[in-house]
C-alpha cells in the first residue's frame, strides 16, 4: 500500500538553526533516503520551497482566486514529503518515525487512494 508522509516543521526555528545543526539534519535525511531506497520502501521524496513561495488557488462561482501564501496560518508548515510503499499503517508509522524531521516537527501519515471513487 502507498502512504504519503507529510513533514511539518516550524520554518522560523528550522531556518534559524546553527549551520552545523542544519548540515547534520541534511546529512541525516540523505542517509535516511538511501536506507529507504535500499529497503524498497521509497517511491519518491522532495523538499518544498519555503511557505512564502506558496500560492493558494480557490474557485468560487466559476472565478479563480489565487493568493500568495499557504491556505491557513499555522505554527508548522509543510516542508516536504516521502511517498512510501508499506505493508500496512503499522509499517508506515515505523518508517515515518525514522524520518529525521520527526525529531523536530511532525510527520502526517496518510494512505494514498489508488483510484478515485465517487
């Protein structure tokens, strides 16, 4: 089964980390990426640009509204994701718990719906 592991962190504190701590976090993520790929769990991963680069799109009464920034003000922002393959939710949680950013922020684990059913 596919699961999306959404990584949330407080950008203000994340980008204020001392250089050596940020370098350690990046090294930890790269090592985790390799381990996940070798185990066969990794289907895809990417970091996202800062939330200030986000654009939120809404369509209301046929009109498109695009606004700068995220859809809601939150303490933690979505910073990246891992798309993984796991036997079940239990295994997906075990994988998510190993994501280095889980030590600082949070990781939301969500099953991927393979086919949209109305």
